[in-house]
C-alpha cells in the first residue's frame, strides 16, 4: 500500500461520514470527562457509554468528587458498560492520582494511569488536545486491515503502520473518522465491504 492511495481512501471515507450526527463516547466539554468516558468506552458501545456518563458526571462533576466516590456507588451507575467492576475501580483510582495534578499530556504518562492503554491515551490526546496521535480501536483495526493499510493484528503494530503510511496531519482524525464509518455504515457488513472493495479497486 502506498501513502498516496491510502490518503485518497481515507478522504473518501471522511467524506462519507462528514454529515454524520452521531456522538462519540469521547465527546465532552472537559478534559476530565473526556478521559473518564474514554476509559469507560473500551469494548462498550458509544451510545451506552454516553448515557452512563451523563449520570456519572452529574453525581461526580470533577476529578476531586470522583476521587472521593465509593467504588460500589460507581459500579451501580456504570453497570451497563462492559467490565464495569474493573472500570469502577480504575476510574476512582485514576481520579485519586489526578485529583491534585493535571492530566498528563503524553501517551507514555497516560498509560501509567489505571485503565489507560495506548488506545485510550491516544483517543484522549487527539480529542482533548488535538494532538497528532492515532488511537487504534476495533473499528480502526478492522477497516485498516480490510483496506490493506496494515497486515498486522496487534494494535501497537497497526499504530506504527498507520504512522508510517499517513502524514502526521491525518493522525488525529483517523480514529474519529473510522469509528464514525464503522458505527454507521459498518452496521451492515455487506454495505461496509461493498464500499471498501470499491476503494481498493
């Protein structure tokens, strides 16, 4: 796969989702909410995460209030997300670590927080700080593989492949664009495959 063709394919996908009104789990008005919502969104539908977070943030509107929360109370609020017990422990622990300092601004520092892997860290940085990073989730992984942007299955290796393939200015848009495509058009695998095959040919 050459970079020029990959860019053309990406632009075509971006055009398809440009009028997409869906809300992603990471879309909030504060860095605190973006980080916590992104942690909770792992392996959970965005719609579910958004609904759960509305209730969570109403009760715990800041990192400080969340840091003082009982894990059992948080579990009850977020029980609709996958692995809610583990995530409840993680977000309270992360809040305690961050209640007296700013949220880190690098992937390397962010992955030191409970519940934060490279995908969560990079999605947070791209959303909260408009940084040039690539968050590789299931949609990015699946679509990148189908288009031939990568031959790897490992998220870390896919991230490296995409960084090599795309100029830096595209990095921060990749997750958002492919998630919108995957969640929208990708609801029909037949439709998704039809579009991707056309882009390949």
